[in-house]
C-alpha cells in the first residue's frame, strides 16, 4: 500500500506545473533534518522527518537508506526491511539508466536487509507464540518463520532468541542448535540431513533446447536428448560439507574457519576445486552433472533464457551483482529465491555460486558433440562452470552461458551441486 501511495504522489508531482522542483526542495529540507537527527541518535524524530521527506521526494535513495537505519534502531523491523529494499531497487534503476548518482555499497546493504529480515521473522514468531494457548495454525506459522530466519543466518543475539522460541514448539518439532561445534563439524549439525538424503529432483528423459545465439561457444542451438537423471534441489552447503570433512578427514578448503560459522551453515560451500566437488559427490553416492544435464535442469524444455523464464533478472530471482566478498556473507542461504526456481523446482541455478560440472571445456564442442547424452570432450585444459555467481553481471546468469575455469581453482565464487543416475 505504501508503494502504491508513493507512486501516486510521484505521478501528481510530475503532472503539476513546477510541482516537482518545489516538492523536491521541501523534501530535501526534511531529509537533511532527518539525517541530522539520525546522527544525533534521535531515532523517533528522525523517522518522522525522513518519512515526511520521502512523501515529497520518493525516489531519494539515501533518504530510504537513512529511514531504514532509523527504523532498525527503533526495532521497527518491517519498516527497516521495506526501506532497505526500496533503496536497493532505486539504486539498481539509477545504475541501469546510467545515472551519476553515487551507488550504494550493495554488499553492506544486502547484509543489513538480511539481518533485519531475520529480526522481523523472529519477532513475528515471538508474537505468534506469546499467547498462553497457541492454535495449530499459529504454531505452523511460527515454525515457518523460525525456519526462514535460520536460513538467513543468525548472529549471537538472534541465535539466543531463536533457541528460546524453539523451546516453545512441540518437542517433535524442536531443532537443536549447538553453541560448541567441533572444530571440523557443523555448528548446526542436528539441523542437517545426511547428504545422501538431501532432496533431489527427477528430470525426466527427453529432448530440450541447448545453447543460444548470444555466445560464440553456445552455437549452434540444437535439440539434445538426455536420459532421466536426478539433480540436487540445492547447492551443497557449508553444513553438508562440514559433515563430509568430519567423516572423511579430507583437506579443508581455504578460509574454512571463516565459512564454517553458525550463520553460514545454509550458504553454499565455495573455495572448492573440481576434484573437491567430484570427491564429495562420490562420497554422497552421487556424481557431478554433465554440462547438458545442468542446462536442462536449469531451463527446462521450452528454450527459456533464465531458470524462471525470459524476464530480466531482479533481486527476487537471484543473488548477483554484489561488490565485495565480505567473509561469505555475499552468498545467500540456499533456496532463498522462490521466484528464481527452474521449471523442475530447482533453486539457485542462476547466481549465488558458480557450479562445477563434469565436462572439459571446448569452445567449439557444440558444433561436433553428439545429440544424445553428451559428456564433453575426452580431455582439455579447463572445466566448465555454470550459472554465474554473487559477483557477476546478469549476462552470466543466462542458463546457456558457459565459462571456462581451471580445474585447480579454489575461488570464493566456485561451488557445486550433485546429480545421480536413476
């Protein structure tokens, strides 16, 4: 409703002669006053002034960001969430139109949005569980809110509240969280199913359209037949990889101590090379998908550009375009982007982490490879990674986009998921 009112206000200002400049000037005064009050930690007064300024100048990115900060300090989580989100959307539009307006530090703002969203979810759950006798429907809603908050990653204060609220759930639903993880084990190991039991999706046998005319190494577009296969519904997570390291005593990837923290357990494992991915999948009773399998699982059979269709990527579809690594917080918990699922219900096949596949890379392979169950050339210098990552531009999120990577690379953008033959 607030967004609708803002658009109406904006339209009226544009249509009124001289209205825009007058309102913008008045808005600037309110916004400047609000930011002064924010610096003085007068959060309630700052919120009032900033809201007045935004009514007059609803496209001011910095004003939305400042209002989000004021609301966060007031623990008005829904308000903070709304205005962090609006600031990101307006900043993205400014970038798309080539505006010289200063750009946000997106990684910092995205993390702030995740933190306030987690607080809102925890607060919602607390409200649902506050009555003496909670209805089954409220119990279900509270459980879902707690699960969603946990997937975003919890700091120590949030984790304490999360544990308190979990104790109010029926015993069979309670999820244990350890505050004293083993050096190699998962900090929330009790929340992780065995990797062999993690959800997979059946991709049925049949043809699909592979390739595109947008990249030289994606040509020609051709119909490929694949046998049925299973694909992991989610990218392999830090928590799952921690269990693997604990059981196998394999070498830890670089920055493992940074990755293996409670708030990162549901984020994708990265810093793994091609052999690391192969070994994990074999341990889990699976294998890496072929390049063709990966592309079919990502785009289905209708030739769509992205997993969700042909609509250009937005922040609702995928995690991409961030500016800095920020100790694993640049990655989103797996399964966060409902609108970005593939036709088979598979998550994060665009953005978040590049995904290793089985095939060697050959620029011209599509011109000579078989049209049934291709597995790539017999040898090569690089392996294929697919799907783009948290860092890269929308072009790399296309389901047909191919990228050549050295198989020994252990970078903070490279992860994987596994496949299995029925």
